[in-house]
């Protein structure tokens, strides 16, 4: 074990987390043979198998599980050390790791840019994924701060709302309902509907509203991202419910519009959260405060450019 390198442990942790050599290679920007070779060498050093393959799926052995726990402890200790060094250096440099839901994809770069201008030595790693996956990352303690838009069931978190995240009905501009006002929600049942994937917070909120009003829509297509859904709406495959934040100036220009449907928008918020037993670095807590102070102004600037 002592001959194993930190790099091998990093490769192992990524393969174990993603249960896939291919996806680990993608995330680490390595080739698949390199990843396999690192795992092979690590296995030889340890002397017992770390993974077993059943069919196409990769499972951790008992030794693999133990190593994964150890790896996480090592990486947490290292990031605590990095945090101490960063704090010693003030905010001159350091890395801020954020995991955020897909609807923040348009907003976050606009928030990170002025923050990095204020603190030019700071690097930001931004992981954009769906609600379920952000919560998994929080459980695994992989990042400094997380942004979600549904209050999680777990109570052991610090959580602050910082911006509205309304969900609206999006359709092509030439849709027959596009000029109507106060459209009854029941009319959505006649429309082919495009739905986000399972695990999406947007999907959860949409399903909750439809259940509340006894609405059952015809889901024609299920897609794993807001961009893909906007494209599908644009080519006439159906309508959908998406965050108002996805309705960028480009979306408006590319022939999409927001329908005025009863019970919409679904009022929601983005929350910035972290586990309550986590000690934030100076960098993370500065970003936490920055978001709460600046978000309204950044969003107002974004929306002022959107033409409906
Ligand atoms: P999603 O989350 O990317 O999981 O849909 C977005 C949201 O809840 O706003």
C-alpha cells in the first residue's frame, strides 16, 4: 500500500464513485487504458481485488469499500490542510469547489466572473448536475458549497435562500396558446409534453403541481437537460416547464415564448447549502456572503436582456 500514489487513490476514488472506468477516464481526462493500469497497479500493491465485475456492472469488493472510506478521509484531511494554507494566505489564492443544479448554469458564470475579478488568484471548479446528484455530492462531502432549489429532508445542513427560481411553461412562439391569457392548467393535458429526467428538481416540482391539480400530461419525450429541452420545443416536439433562468435572450430570439398558464410560475428559490458540521474556508464563506449580497443585481442584469 505504501507504494501507492495519491494519484492512484484519486483514480480509484473516481472509478468507485462513478462505478465506471469509462466515465472516470472522462472526468479525469485520462485514457481508459491509463485508468485500468492505475487500478491494476493499486490492486497489486494492496494484494486483494478492489472491484468485481458482474455482467457489465462494476461493484466494490469489501476491501474496495474500505479503501474508498480511507480515500475520502485522506482527501478530506488534505483539503482541510489546503484550506488552512489558503486561510493563512488570506484570499490571495485557493480553489473554490461548487456543485450546483442545472438551472444555475446561466447564472453561475455571471456570479463567478465578478467574484474572480475581486479575487484574481482564486480558481473555481463548478460541477453542474441535477438535484439528486448535487445532494449525493453533499453527502460525499465533495465540494465547498452546494446550490439546490428544494429544501432537503436532512436537517444537518446550513441553508440560505438567495434568489427566486420560478418555473414557467415554455412553448414555441407560434403555438396556438401563445397569445392567450390566463390559460386553464387543464389545457396542458392536450399538449405533447417534454419532461426532465428522474432526479431532476424541476421534474419533481412539475409533478407535484400536476398531482395537486389532478393533471395528467402526455409525456412525449424525456430529456436530461434544459438545453436539449429548449431545442426540442423549438423544433415543435412539445411544450415543457423549465426554470425562468433557462429562458435566456438566445431562447427568446430562437422562437420560444412563455405561456400564461394558471398556477404558474411555480414559485421556488435557489438555496446555498453545506453540511452544518463543515468548517467553511475563508474563501467559501466569502463566496457564500457574496452570493447573498450580489445575486439580485446579477439576475436583474441578466433578465433585463431577455426579450419575450
Ligand atoms: P434540476 O434542478 O436541475 O435538478 O432540475 C433545478 C431546479 O430544481 O431548479
